[in-house]
């Protein structure tokens, strides 16, 4: 049962990480813009960027070092090294990332203090993952956007902790709001939909796909 659960979540994560996958939530169309500002301290051969507005962090590791991404509870979550890309099956972050707003259930065996159980995903040196730290954690826009939806807003600065051969570094970035063109998506409609979704989140992913497809 445990193995089946882990494989199901890993498969979902792989689908979400695949470029062009329908499950991506391209919030750039709603005005959210998350971007990487720096890798501190700089590590030659390691680059990062944000995909789909604010949905995923993509890391390219050509440094020859083993890069470990630290999860929300301080646990090792992902590992990128010479032998490929690995995910820690005992990381709570793995399961929290199955839902954009972290509402998925975390199994009891997945704790920050659990011994890492590494599962190999693919060979290579590039991986993208959903990360709650880089986006607004609610379908309802913040008050600043509600009050002035046609103005640009800086929402917050963020950082993702990682390690290179055990030495800590940070991927830092910024989340901003840039009003989308009026013809692409009415901001007031986005706010109204966000409020409705907050009252009943069960159909969030299905609804958002319908909305985004309607914009194509």
C-alpha cells in the first residue's frame, strides 16, 4: 500500500514536471510573476528559473556536484547528481506538492525526521518541481491586488534552501503581480472565481483547466 501511494504521487509529480503538461497552472495569465533573482553563493554550473508564471522551479545542475533541494520542513526533498534525479519518498514536501495550495494528505510515514528513502526519477541534470514558496498560497488574490487590480504590485521575496555537496546555498527570488492585458482575462472575474473556489476547493484543478483553455 505504501509503495503504491509513493509511486502514484511520484508519477503525478513527473507529469506536472513535464514541459507542456496540461496540469501546469500557468498563472502568468492571471498576472502572477515569480522569478529567480540569484543563487547565493553562486555555484558555477548551477542555474535556475521559474516556469509557468509562478508554478515551478527548474534547476539545471552542470556543476559536477550533488545538489539537494531542502523541503518545507527542513528535510531533503530532491537530489540532482551524477547518477540522475532522485526524490525522497519520506519527504512531506513530495505529497504537499500534489496540490497547488498544499491541501493534499501527507502519509504518516513521511516526516521531516524520517530517514531519506531515495527513489530515482530519471537520468540527466535538469528537473522542475512545484514549490509553494514561490507563489501566493490562496486562490483569492491578496488585498493589495483587490484594491488596485490594474497596478503592479510586489508581493514578497522568497528563497529555496539547497545544498551543494552538503554546503548550504539559496535560490532567491521575487513574486510580483503584473496586470494582464484586459482582453486576456478580466481581473475582476479572476477575483470572483478565486472567492468561489475558496468556498469549495474540490473542483479547483478541473475548473482552472477549463478557464485557462478558454483563453487559448
